[in-house]
C-alpha cells in the first residue's frame, strides 16, 4: 500500500518566546521540520505533504531542498482542519501517516510500528505514558483495553485528567477512512477548533479497531510536545 505522509507545520509556537516559526528552530544542525521530513523519507513515503501557515514564506523559503509538497493552511483552525487541507491531494488507496513538524525525536522504527498496525485496516495512534500528563490529550480505553476516544485536557472531566497515557498526536490509517471521518468533525469544544483526535470516536462507531501503539522511549516525545506547542 503506498504511503502518504502529512506533516502539520502551520503553528506559531508562542511558548517558545521566539519570532522564528517553531518548525524553523534549530536542533543538531537541522531545523525541527527537516528532522521530521527525514523520518518520513526513511519510511520510503511516496508522497510527503507539509501543511504550513505561520511564517509561511519564511518556512517554505528555508526548506526548498526538502522535496516535499507544500499545502497552505491560511487559517489555523485546528489539527483536523490542517489535515483536511492536504487530503484532496491524497489517494483513497494510500496509507496515511500524520506527523508534526515540531516533534522531531520520533525514530523511524517507531513510526514503522504505527504504519504496520494501520496497514491491518486499523486506526493506529502513538501514545506515551508520562508521570505528569498535564496539558496533554488523554487516551481513554474500555475495560478490555481498547482505545475508545481521546479527550483534550480542556474538555476532560476531573477523573479523566488522572489518566497518565497521553496522545502524541501521531496517527496512521487508510486515507479513505480519514477523509470520511474528517467530513463529520465539528468544532463544538472549548477551543472552537476541529480536532483530529475526534476521528477516534468515529472509528470506534464504525467498528474500526483503534490500536494504541505505546512508545517504548517516551522522554523525547513527551518533552518535545511540552516545549514546542
């Protein structure tokens, strides 16, 4: 199955206290975005799309060499909205992997575990267990251990905020499934945004198994998510 990768790179990164768009921040001689694109290419992705927005001209000009397809998100209306901007360019027959331009420390081997799970017809979500889950979306499972939905902290109940398994945001599934689910995603939430995570509950309702792929090394992933939002 051909692999298409959508990298979300449109955010501003206010918590970085920098005028530089967050995906342009340097790390080990490369920008954050360059690291993520390298990981996508390591998976032999047929297509790599970068959804960009904040600092658009600067981000694109700095990465002319990457060999990616650029998709502008003119308004930043959430992660679900960002993926929707690139989906018209993705074939229904493709396996789709969603990555983030400011989460550069995920190994290609971990991403391969994610795509392998999705290739079975499942929706695969990369999760991590952290001692302090504050600020993250929580992974909710049923009594059998199956993922049922993801709840953002601002929308979580007091009990749900005690859950220590968090959503990294990275997920994979067939493109046709993603296209169908995103058509029904609304913005009735505290942020008034279109959350990509809402497709989890839709997958469950459709009888599609949601596989929570637990990251074996989580310090880099969790710290990256905390620092680059």
